[in-house]
């Protein structure tokens, strides 16, 4: 199975991020540093969104490639997984709990 055909769940992604950081990388940055990096990466996503879909327009010298938004979103996911790993949070479990909360809280909200 090649990389494109492989389905990855959040647990898989968290494990891959941990393996890379612990092996190939230089180890985890501090949680505070990773929080700042997460904010930076979210800002890069916001910048692309503002220029591609909002009222701001990119300068000719700053043309946004088709893959830039996907790459920046993947950077957000990477750092979020690193933070989850550092704090002992399963994003799969957190997502399930969050979805259950939304299903109760918002069950009639959009009817």
C-alpha cells in the first residue's frame, strides 16, 4: 500500500509525529514554544484564507500556490499533535467527547 492509499486516523498521526520528533527531530520543544508555533501556523492559514477567499488580495510577488493552504493546514495538525502528545491527550478521544457535547448542546440549534 502506498502512502496515498493509506488511511491515517488521529492516533496514527499522533504516533507518527511522536516518532519523527523523537527520532529524526531534535526532540520536543517546550509546550509553550509549541503553543506559539501553533499560533504562528494558524496565522499562516488565516493569511492564505484572507488572500484567497477574503477581501485581501495577494501581491503578484506573493502568489499562493494551490498546495500552500493544504501544507499550512498540515503544519497546524502537526503542531497540534505534538502538543497533544506532550500533554497526554488523545485527540481521538477528545474529538469523540467534543462531538458528543455538540450533539447534545446543538441537537435543536440549527433546526
